[in-house]
C-alpha cells in the first residue's frame, strides 16, 4: 500500500480522496463560515452524517447551502443546531440532546473560535476568548465523550498564535493583569492545544484519540474584530519579519487547504502518530526549543503547549471554573 504524503498546499479533497464515509458521524462546532463549512462539506460529500453548531441559524442556512447540496448528491446527512460556546447553558443543552439521542460519533471537531476581541466576558463571567475557545469546548467535548466510539477522534483547532502566550492558570480572566487582545488569544490557543493533550491521555485506553491542529493563515471571518487597514498593516509587518528571518515568501492558504489538516488528523493519519500532538500542514508539528526564534508565519509548537503536566493542570482548573469535573 502506498502512503500518500500531504503538505501545506493539500486540500480537503486531496486528503480524503475517495474515502467512503457512509455510516460515519461527525460533530463540528462553528459551521456557518470558513473552515467549518468546508470541513462539513468534505465529510458529507463522502457520505458522512454531520451535525454542526452555529450561533445564528439564519446566517448558517445561507452559508451552508454548499454542504446541503453535497449531502444530497452523496447520500450524506447534514443538520445544524443553535449553540453558543460563550454560554455554558447552551453548550449543556445541546450536549444533553446528543446524549439523549444516543447516536455515536466518530469525529468531534472543536472548530469554532474567536480572535483578538475587545475585553469582554462570557455569560458565565469568563474572559471571552478563553471562555469561548477553551472552556466552552472543554464542557462540550467531555459531555460528548461517552458517545465517541472506539476509533473516534477529537480534533481541537489551536493556532501558531499559541506562541503569543502560555495559559495563565492563576489569572485566566485578566482580573489582575492588563488586558491584551493578542495575549488573550495566545492563552486560549495554548489552552486548546493542552485540552487535546489532556483529553487524549484520558481516553486513549479505549481507542479514542485527540490532537490539536494549526490550520494555517486563512482570511476568514476570524479577523472580523480588526479594522481592515489595521489588519493589512499588521500582516505586512509580520511578512517582513518572516522574510527577514530567511523564510520563503509566505502564502495565505485557501479555506480548502486550511481545513485539510483537520481532516488529515481526524480521518486519515495514524491514530498513534497524532494522539496528543499538535499538527500543521498535514503533518505532526515540530517541537521548538524554548529559545527558538519564530515569525508569525513560521512552523512549530512551543513545548508548553503540549506539556502533559501543564495539560493536567489546565484540565483541573477548567473543571473548577465551570463547576463540572470529568
């Protein structure tokens, strides 16, 4: 059997090829735009049944027409449900409904996320980025865990933005720390990577694995909180730094290329290879040294984002914060 090798330019269709996913079920957060839509489309196009969450049902209905069309052609199935990760009552209501239905999942994708938001709080009082990106997914993934059958995988979308900051378990809500939108984003993306490490450690004994992924830089709605001029200026500055470090000119990914690593890690890659790891460009990411010089666009994961003890500490802290331990 020939093993195919994929890279940064590989798309979702390259990765999945002719794989038949009839009979497989997936749950994806955030399917009303960008990566979530493409991840769902690629799965249902091969016959999978996908349940996707959205905050705005009207917006999602329009945005997901391509997914419904693909499902109709393949015999797959697509359903959207309203859920807000920034409201744990909403997360619990949806997860309770899934458990009540008692239908197993083969793939859970913690795809939804926010980036560089002003200083705000979730309905439960948590700093918005940490509360949404990390705590909402902590509750959801753990409540869906009993439905994940042997061979299932949890894929958590992190980012190379994790290199902005480690999690702060003493002050996760910036109660005593001046708020910085990029530090907050970095903390949340480190938290996402650590969630995958902790979840994998707790479920691999039953054949359920977890990994985090960096999808790459894709121009999606994730940048909606930034003024266009400010984004362009920041992007140009980051690219100059990238080139100055001797890297090749940076190329923004398409949405299909960005979602490819999710499906590579979630469906195609060897489970033992990706379990508890951080993946990017359809391969397991290189672990950087603590003093490695990086650009905003260079590859690699900081050791603190995949540290098992750090992951356990986050797991305990998350349980304390949400009042629900797993």
